[in-house]
C-alpha cells in the first residue's frame, strides 16, 4: 500500500510544531539553516527544492521527501524534472557505494600488512 504522504506531512508538521513549543531555539535554528542557502539568491526556488529532494533520498528522510516534494511542485517542478533530480541521487548513492567499497578493500589490505 502506498504511503499517505499528505496525511503524513500534516502529522509531521504538527509534531514539529509541538517540538517548537518545547524547544523553540532548536526549531528556529533549523529554520535559519533552511533559509540561509536561499538568501544568496543564486539558485531559484525550484532548483533549491530539486536539490533538497535529491538529498532527501540520499539521507532517507521521509519527512524531507513529504515537505520538499510539495515545495518543489509549488515552485513549478514537473514530474520529469523531479525524476531527473532523483536520477542524480541514485547515481551518487551508487558512486558512494563504489567509493566506500574501495575503502573496505583498503582496510582489508591494511589487515594483511599488519
């Protein structure tokens, strides 16, 4: 069964609101970080959200996926543009696996030399 992303996003944001009441500085700090990148104005909102979606996939953050998919659509991102951004995330995840596989082989070689 597919996840109810709209319901999940609403529930998540409600819980974040609860956290903001309990620990306002933490949530305010996150909001500051989230907005800091956009302040330079070098990337448009759609590009920013496409990057956020690719990062959300690589960090496996369902909340980020729910929030940034909605934001990407609000900024005019098409399904095709989102798919292309996700393709970049997939390629980088595979590339990271290759890179870290090389590190495992290096660690193994270090054991052989010890």
